C-alpha cells in the first residue's frame, strides 16, 4: 500500500514538473520568437545607433528568462560602441552584463567584470549607473561571503540614491542590507529593518520592490520559526510574480515555500515546491539557486530517511558550493552529510564531516567577517540615526522659531487690543 502511494506521489511530482516546464516553455517560446525578430532587425539596420537600441531591447527582453545569452550580445554591442567611440553606451551594456551574471549565480565572474569596467564608470558613470554598479557588486560580494564589502557597497548605494533621489535602487540596497543581518543571526534586527524598508517602498509606490521586500520579510519570519506567517507572505507575493512572469523571483519563492512547508512538517508540499523551483532554476541556469535548492533537498530527504537521495543532493550541493564559494552552503552541507553518516552508522565519516563543519563555523575567517560586517551595519545604523536625529533637531529648531514668532504676534496683538481699549475708554469720557 505504502509503495503504491509513494509511486503515485512520485508520478504526481513528475507530472507537476512537466506542467511547470510546459508553462515555462510557452513563455520562453514567445520570448524566442520576439528575440528572433529583433535579431533580424539588427542584421537589417542601416545605422549603428539603431543596432545599439535594438541590442538594448533584446538584452532587456531576455534578462530574466535567458540571462545566459546576454554576455554574447553585450560583446557584440560593446564592439560597436568601441568602433564608434561611445564610452558611455559601452558602460551601459557592461552594467547589463553584470546583472545577467548575478542572475545566473556567476558571482566571481561578476566581481572580475566589475573591476574591468571601473575606469569607465569613474570617468563616464552617471549617479544612476554608479548606484546600479554598487548594487551588483554588493549582491555578488554577499553571495560569495564577503559580507563586510557587501554592506559597504549597499550603504554607499543608499547614500548616493538618497542624494540623487534614485528611489528604486535606494530601496533595493536597503533591502539587501537588511538581509545581511541573517549572517549574524540577528533576525530581531533584520525584521524591523525590512519593515521600515517596506514602508519606504510603499511611500515611493514601487510594486516590484514591495513584493520582493515582503518575500524577504517571510525569510526573516521563517528564521524566527514563524513558518505560518512566512507562508502567508510567500502566498501573497506569488500571484504577482506569476502575473509579471518574473521567473527568477518565482524560483526563489517556490524554494522558500518548500523550506517553510518542510519545517511545518508538510513534506509532500515541501517536495512539490522544491521540484517546481528546480524546473524554473534549471531553465534559468541559476547555479547558485540550484546549489542551495539541492542543499534543502538533501535535508528533506534526510528527514524522510531516503538516504541515497540525501547523499546525492547534499554531495552535489557541496561540490557546487565549493566551486561557487557559497560559504554558508558549504558549512550547511558538511552538517547534513555528518548527520546522514551518523544515522547510517558510519561514525568515522560522520566525524570527518562534523570536524569540517566546526572548523568553518569557528574559523578566524568567519569570526573576522562577522565582526567586520557587524561594524558596517552599526556604521549604517549610526548614520541613519544621526540623520534622523539631525532632522529632529531641525524640526525642534523650527518649532522653537514658530513658538517665538507666535509669542511675538500674541504680544503685538495684545498691545494693539490694549491700545484700542484705552482709546475707546478715552472717547467715552
């Protein structure tokens, strides 16, 4: 009976994955068709300026759904900008490439490319482009474990955006800065920070950022074991991403739903959403996302006592996370493999993985990173507090000024009324 139920469930998951792949391919087919038309127009265009505009449209169209194609198109566009001596437009295309590399989880490549384009940015970059650059390298540093550098980049981006009123990047940088609190296990600070950022996004009317912040708030709730609230937030944002076709965000949302259902002891739903995420992230070639998803699948299969599947996903995730330098994933995979070997009675192997887990957890590198990150976050918090206090001082000073002016006006009015009273009294006598 149990074997039949299990077969049925696996068939259900397989059919579900096929449905997701079908809907994904339908969206991708329309993108491919439109991309083909744009490429044809590029070939037929008589002016390089027209070609560059078409390349920009082509890259924007494919950024979320087929980011792996972007670098080749950027290379073609950059060759035109170099031939025509358009350094500002060359910079614009190279910044698009940074974003595409980030989406694919190629964070080391993002940082390498960022160094190459820095001279162009220093010479020709607008405030908007500088802010976008800081956001990209902040994200790449965050995902490769350089949390202090990430915090510094996000803080600089926020300051630049506040000065130049670049609202969307300001909110995204503030959101990413809030997410860094999780690496210090300071979720009591992370949640209110994200809630303040949400209020700012709502004030600026940024629907995409509102939903992404709610997504991250669900993450903070989940880490405080409020899985019911976390699931509510995720189910709230899901229709928006389905409507807008943001496959990258959908892959993230499905993965987080999988984890929340797993922690809520709903393992069938956990596997269902894990495979939904897996289907999307495979199409996107999101290596970092797939690596983290395999880590979670390893944990789910461990609790289901499906040890072969647990080893398959945890070991695969470990190798990928080492290659991609996803430090927290490396640590967590060591822990999963230690628990797996312990449950199978392989105590020598279990001790080997457990030692590696504690070596990383207690390493000087990790402690120094945490210390520096903490300092960066305190610095940001202090600058925000100083700004708020400065605004309060200005408001208090204005209030005092208004009070003095009001008092003077009251005295003048009293004096005038007194004079009128004396004058009327004299006339009566």
